[in-house]
């Protein structure tokens, strides 16, 4: 232990004695370790921290799977959920939830809040207790029960001042009174502000409607594999029992946190690998600095060996110094991570699940310490081995050449530069691909004119608007008043604005063709809209017509479809006049046919990078799903001739005048919606670009350092060349050629490494190949130019060598 303290004291003295070397080395490591620590803090908060539930490793989502839908699966139908509860023995409990929005009018300012409808056993399944009050009872989760509500801690504090007297009180909610029975923590889902009973009505429920998320807690001693096997067997039985609805459907159970982080996991893993490469570049840089510094200590080390010091003792001393550098750099890196973590979350607040869990905690500090020590050993080992075996005869001679300048030392330093160039090339290729991908995304044709469009959402509570005619009357009057506002050229509404989130998809059948089973039926995105929607959005009408006021409840049902649906369902035919039914009727049911009256252009509904797919629109008043409240929340869209944001106040006033208790929410320009939809791509591009920038800076510094040291080592040789008549240009070419060889070697290795790295980035790209030749050529040329620039200063320095001084160099 005493010798360790001696090594630490001696190492610290040596670092203080060489402040310039120490500052450069520490800052280099601080950048590498800081970047890794910041990103690990995000990974830790999002993926590694335990969820705020009892035994969270026993919590699983049960998803329904079908070849038509992407992995990992989709929501379940209520009837299948009932059968799972009755037949499953692997789960201690199975609960369900469904997204839901409500209008809160408990103060002067009405507000639309995001919440969930849940089964009575939802919170017991999660293992979450209320902060105050209680959760739902089984009786309260039945149709027709007295309305009750649970508030989140955030909503309780924000709207009710954290006053516990709100418990037991009725508040105006969705046009009726609901009694507050409890206050719930919402750490894992801070965007959810209330919960209400789901109150499933199984009678007359549609097994084809997949609209609830099922969460289960495994029974004690049951493994994930056992539960999956049982649920698969149940799904097989249901498909045999209900072939019309369940044929082709399976079940997948997914760990709770895996599904929560499903969308962001690939990006985080890619970025974590990228900052790992930056750390390797930093290590290579500092290793080169240590190798160069070892030249000034060769005689000291040779003397210590000559008087009996063991090689192992000297290696330990050098490693102690390198670990000291890394740990000091790591301490500064933690400070960088504190700022970097906050910046990362703010860059993509909405796209990062569990963002409130992200912090620099004990686990992150432990990670920084381990990385610091391991990195210190990593970059210190080669210099330690090199420095501990000098040529004693040559080194102890007064005029002996520096052993560190021999071929072996030069080869090691050159190899480290090659590695740096290769790693920087990989990161620059990744950043280049993401930048080009983001550029392609911004040029995507979304199918409508995005300019000067204002959107806002309004929900009509059934208690205030019980009849479909009440809903239709409100929408008609609202559109009339919006259209009359100064500066407005057109106004309409749709159930969900393009790119504002997902949306329902329904199977359908075509008249004149055999009725398919639900598992075999085609599927299309479904929206309800009002007249003038397509004109307001500037979605082109290709054939037929669009909705008018005449397409009301008394008229024949009509539907508008997109070009994709027309081409796929009626290739070579005119789709206008054909009839479809939304949903597939049973053999004994009478189909509810809707006539295709128009074909419009394809619109990016769900994701700007996804396929448009098949799309169908119905007039909201004719929608068979209005009874399910699907058309009671509409996004109103206003196109204006003037600045879009100046329309917000007048548009809000229209709804306030119609019903002062209705909140107007999600007020956004269409451009904002589009930018929000591509925010994850911008986040990935920015971060990998920043990481690549750090990498190229470290690489340039490394190339410069090696070439500068090489010039110093070759001073005598350069002097002789110039004394024999070599021109400055020839000397510059000699040095630049050496740098070019190192860069070329790094590029060759980097190209090979890219094919390993690109498999991690492929899923994040759009419209760009992982082997895009333009990106590869541009990055290679850029890296060579930058490397040559780093070599130019040492090369220019070499031409200034005075032959007389150089010949006396040693």
C-alpha cells in the first residue's frame, strides 16, 4: 500500500512538472469520458433504472400479433382480453388501459387533459399505491356506475393547489360531475394526468376492434418463456374457436420497460457505441502523448533499471500516471456530463421516455470512475511497456539517440494514428448518412400544402352533446364562424391531423367479392372529416368528388379513398362508384355499404418516413364509429392569408363563444407538427454529428502531434538532406507523404469497420443507402484534406531547419 501511495505522489509531481502535457491530456480524456458519461446517464435513466413499481421484472405487456402489423405487436380486443383473464394461469393478474382525453372545467380556464381509462385492478397489477385516497373498486369499473376519477400528483398540485380537501368532492369533468377519490404518483408517465374506470361493455363488443393495452403481472415462479408458451396456446385456441376474427392472430408478451423504450432503444445503442469510439480516439491520442513524453524520461528510466528497479515496478509507475490523468479527466468529464445530460433531454424531451428519471446518480458516477480507470490502463499500457525496456547502452551514452525514436516506437505511434483516422472515418460516415437522411426527410412530399395552416383540437363531451345531430350542428356552426374570420381562406376539421400521431386502421370488404375473414381482409387507415377538408389542406382530387353538406345522416353512406387504395383494390378500373364496407360483416349480417365518391392524393398520416398505404375518409356524421366517441374529438384546420400565429386568438374566440366550457388544445401550426414528427431524426443527426466533430478534432490533434514529433526526431536527417541540396518543397513533400500514408491506411481500415458499424445505423436512415458512394467519397476526401492540413505545420517547420544547427542536433 505504501508503494502505491509513493507512485501516486510521484505521478502527481510529474504531472505538475509538465503542465502543458497534463492540460492537453486531461482535456482530451475529459471530452471522451464526459461524452460517454452523459449518454450513459440517459441510457441508465431510460433503460436501466428500475421502474417505480413493485417487482417490475414481473410486469409484461400482452400484445396481439399479426403478419399485417410490425413487431412487437398491437393492442388487444376487449373480448380476447376477457378470454385471456379467464384462461391464463401464468399471470397473477391481467389489467387493461386505454388512452383517453377529458375536458376539465373546474376553474375559469377550461383545459383538455390527457389521461387513461383503466380496469379496477390496473394499479394493483402495477403495484402502485395512491399518495392519498384510494384507487377504483370492482363495482366502480362497471358500465353505469357513478363517475369517479383519480388525479395525478402533477394535476392535483397545478389545478387544485395540492389541497387534500379535493378528495370526495365532485369536479366538472367532460360535461358531468366526477368524484375525486385519490391522488396518484405519475413518475413513470408524467404526461398522464388523470385516470377513470374503463368499464368495459363485453356485450355486443367487436372482437375485431383492437383498442386496449393489456398489462399483466406474472405469477410467482412463472418464467417469461412459460407465460409466452401458455398465451400462445390460448391464442391458438381462440383462433380455432373464433376463426372469423382471430385466425392469423397470436400473442406476444413483452417486458414492460422493453416496450416503453422500444422506439428510442436503437438510437441510444447507436450513440452509445459512437461515444465509445470517441473514447478510443481520445485514448489513442493520450497514448501518443505519453509515448512522445517518454523520450524525455528515457535516461531516468534507464538509470533506475541499471540500479536495480524491476521492469514491473516501472510499468506500474507509468500506469499510475496514466490512470491519474484519466481519473482527473473523468472528474472534469462528470461536470461536462452534468451539462450534457440536461442538454440531451432538452433536445428531445418528448421523444425520450422516462425523461424525469435521467440524472447523474451513483450508478452514473460509478460508470465514470470505472471508465476512467479502464481508459487510463488502456492508453497507458503500450507507453508503459515501451518505456520500461529501453536500450541501456545507447540511452546511457551521452550522445546516444533516443530509443523512443527507433523504428519500433515510430511504428506504434503511427499505428495509433491509423486507428484514430479509421475510427473518425466510421463516425463521419455515420454522421454524413444521417445528415443526408435528414435532408431527404425534409424534402418528402407529405401530400398537402403545409404553409399557413393552423390546427387546434376540440372534444365534445357526450353529456353536453348526446345526439349525433348535436355534434353535427356544433361542427357546422364552428366551421361557418372560422371561415368568416378575416384573413381565413378555408376551414374544416378531421379526426386526426396528418403526422400528429397514429390513428385507427380498419379492415374492409369490397362489394362483389367473396367476404374475406378478418385475418385475410385488407386494412386501411381511417379518418373522419368534414366538408372542405381536402380543399383546406390542398390535397388533390384525382377523380370524382369530395364530401358536401348533403352527405348527412339521411343520405347514402359515402367514402373517399386515396390513390394507393384505388390502385391496389381496383387496378385498371375506375374506383368511383364501387362500394365497400368498413369492417367485415358476419355471414348472417347485412353489409353496411359505403359508395366511393372520390379518389384523392396520398397523404403521410402516421410517419413522414412511412408508406402512405391505403387510406379512407368518411364524413364524421356518417361514421358508424361516432357512437364510440371516435368523432367527438376533432382537429380543426384553418388556412389563412396572413401570419398563422395571428389567427390563434380569433380562432379560440370562436369556440369560447360557442361553448365557454370547451377547452381548445394542441394549438399548433402544421409546420410545427411536421417538425415535431421529424424531431427524433434531428436528434440522432445532431448528436452523431457532434460526436463525429469531437472525433475529427481529436484525430487532427493526434495527427499533428505525431507528425510534429516525427519532424523533431528527424531533425538531423532533414538537416543533412538540406545540406546536400534538398529543396524546401521536397522536404515538405516528404513529411506530407508520410502523413498521407497514415491517413490512407486509416481510411482502408475505416472502410472495413464501416460495414460492421452500418448495421446499427441502417434502421435510422431514410432514403439513403448505408453504402452511399457520395458520402464515402466526400468523407474520405475531407478527412484526407484535414489530415494534410494537420501535417502542413510540421512540414513547414521542417523546411525551416538550419542545416548547421541540425548537424549539431546530437
